[in-house]
C-alpha cells in the first residue's frame, strides 16, 4: 500500500495542472500547449486530450511555462488564468508552436463522381496530397488521375500534378507563395497545361476552428493542344481558401482560384472552384468522408469543347 500510495503521489505531482470548465467540472493533468483556441492536456486517465479554450473558465500550471502575450512578448511564468485574455499562446517545452512545426501530413483519396460538361458520366478519380510543414513553411505535392470508357470509347483521361510552397512571415498574418501545376486532358484536347504563380498571401482569419486566406500574385499560363493552336499568357493570380467548423465534427471548405490574363482579362481567364463538407468516419483508420462540387471554367477552350466542367463528388480520404 505504501508503494501504491507513493506512485499515486508521484503521478499526481507530475500532472498537477488544473482546468476548470464552464460547466463546473474540473480536469487535472499537464497543460502542454495552448494554441489557436485549443488547450492540449496530458492526463493519466485519458492520455492526451484537446479542450476548446472557449469552454474553459480558468486554468493554472504548477510549474513555469512559456507564455506569449497578445503584445507578442514571450515570458516564462507560472500561470493562474481566471479570465484575463492577454495570453495568446502557451507551451511547456520545445519551440513556439506559432513558429516551429516539423511534420508530414499524408493523404490519399478516392472520388465517386458525377461529371457534366465535356463528359456526362459517372466514374471514379484517385489522388494524393503530401504536405511537409516545417517552422513557418509548408511544401505540398499533390496529384490526381481519372480514366473512364463508355462502349469502348475513352470518355475521361486526365492527369493533374502540382506543387505549392508557402512561407509565413514571423509574427504576421502575411506570407509569400509559389506554386506550379501541370495538367493533361485528352478529352479536352489538352496535351499539356502549365501554370506558374508567385505572390503574397494574407490570413484574414487564422484560428483552430476557422481559416480564411487570400492570395494575389503574378502567373504565367500555357496551353499546348493536340489539334489546336498553342496559347500562353501572363496575368494575375487570385486565390481564396476558407475552412470552418460547422459542428465539432462537420467542417466546411471552399477553394477558389481566378487567373485572368493581362492582355485581355475580360475574355482570357480560368476559374476553378471547390466547395464541400468533411466529417470523420468512426474507423480504425484516420478516414474522412467528403461531399462537394467542383467547377473548372476555361474562357478559351479548344475548338468544339465546353467552357465549363462540373463535378459532384463523394470522397473517401485517409490521412496517415
């Protein structure tokens, strides 16, 4: 009994931080991080858990932690927080989570989709997304492939690959970015489409539950066709990315890019839009179900082709 009591006391001393919830309940553990409205708590009874900061009435730490104030000052102190909102970020060890991250986010997905436009059909599409996040930088490699036949005739043959690099400015909502995308689409007579862009990004909202980022830059676009004349242009690159939590599990996402040319912005432009809902699946894998719509509009398509392709998709995505 003495040994059991000693172990209990040691365990309690290791996890002696307190969280008092607004509903009156009390959580004990070790506060490892507070970042973007979420408190990360390590406990002996439930492992690592996350708590929304908006649901917490007060919290305290037994030992000194690193605290970044709303004035962007970093201090080491024991925290007793009872409603004072001058704490922006907190971490017990390691690096400032606003600055330093080092991880891979890997995704693979399968779409069941209905397309209209240049091809009216039901088919499947597969893709991947590999993102490396390091300090204030992120580097993403992505790709997708779709192929289908109807009565022996090819009705879908599309490959898209791309890279996207972003560097956040320290203690700022701004960033700079560079991206490149390559596409082959035999059904739309595209032998190779290339799009390169570089510019400035700004996070209008950057919270755990909601992110809104805008981009503006310069782009070079080139279309090489199988049967039509090649086209190229220099113009502007606009982008908008929005994500928000509708409920604790259901999320909404919207991505829009608009690339008009300098020579004739009213007649020569491309627009790509994707919107949908995402929710986790209760499986042993880290899987998500997504449903949405994608529009791809080309103002100057090759001869005989439609301007707009529309895709309704139901996606199974696994993150590992």
